C-alpha cells in the first residue's frame, strides 16, 4: 500500500488534477491519497496549517504551489523537510536554486509551462480566472505535462508499495521535455502541441510585469488581456493536435490497471494491455 499526501498551496493550472492523476477512475488498489488545500492563498499562516496532513503519515508528500521560493511554500517545506517530499511548481528555474532544493532532500518537478494568470483586479474576475485555468489545463493535459507527472509519481508510489528506498524526481519540465511524454504519433500534431507549450511558457513572461511592475490601468489591462489571449490560442492548438490524433485513430492512452501498473492503447476500440 502506497500512501501519498498532496499539499496544495495557492493554485497552479496543474493543481486542479494533481491528486487525481494517480487514480483517474477511482478504482486503483494499493494506493491511498489525502489532500490538504489552502484555497487561493499561500502565505505563512496557510503553510503552518498544512502540518495537519503530517498526521496521515504518508510514504511521501507532493507539495504544489506557484513560486516555491515565496515565503509560504518556503515555510511549508520547513514542516516537511524530515519526510520524503516532491515540490511541484513553476519555479525556481535557476540551476543553483534547484540544486539547493535537491541538497535539502526534496524532489522537484519545475514546470515552466504552467502559466502565470493575469491576477490584477483591473482585469481578472471569477469567470476570467476559471476560463484561463480551463485553457491552461487543455495544454497541460494534451501536451505531456499531466503524463510526465503521472509517470514520475507512479515510479515513487511503486517504490513505496514495494518497500524500497524512495528515489525522488529532479526534473526541469521545459516544453521540449514535456512533449516527449505526450505520446503523439503524427509529427504535425506533435509540432502543434510543442507550439502550445512554448506559448504557455511565454504567457508567464507577458503577465509577470503586468502583475508586479505596471501601474497604469491601460498597460495592466492590455498586457494581461494579451497574456490570456495567448493562453486561449495555446489551448486551441492543443485541441487541434489531439483532433489530428483522433482523426488517425492514434490517440495514446495510458490508464492505470486495477493493480496500479500502467496499460496502453492507441486505437479507440483496442483493449488496454
């Protein structure tokens, strides 16, 4: 039995499904999952509250948040530094910062392609937030990010189930690495999906100055709107890529068997093996 604890501080696009990708139809045996979420906030108070999940005594924990170098996620890591823990975030991207995480005993998957939302009241409301996150999820799911995380967590869960020493992942998930996990058969579909990942990567670069540097309302709203339009276009490319694979009857699927191992299929009427 593998026990996994998920800590959600704040929200990334991947936060929506991070605790679901290990058991997509809720039928997998040999795995137990508990999640602790702090909603949209990720400060030190929220970090302190996550200690409640340590009572679950998981084999390993997965901590997902934006900007893992921020005060809240940093404080949360202090709580979990004595247990196996994998940090999933959109940063840090610098090699020395990632090496510091590894030296402290943490695994990590840093996703440069999980985009920064245009979080300014001059532009963002609840509907825009939900729309942006649904667009982000289209790219993350179709273009290899979900599968990368699923596979890496599966590896650690298998070690825990077998009573082996855990080897935690240390991955900088840039577009080129993510696309190789997507399983595209058609090269044009793969190219569209890779373009979508690069666009998602660029969204953060567009929205960052609007969120933290710009002051004039026209600058802020125009820039955040541009970032969100790029995310919408990236989502459409991801949809187009999957439609090509569907037209060729070659969508790669990788469901979990009841016992936990991964099966595969491509043709729609094929039975997973």
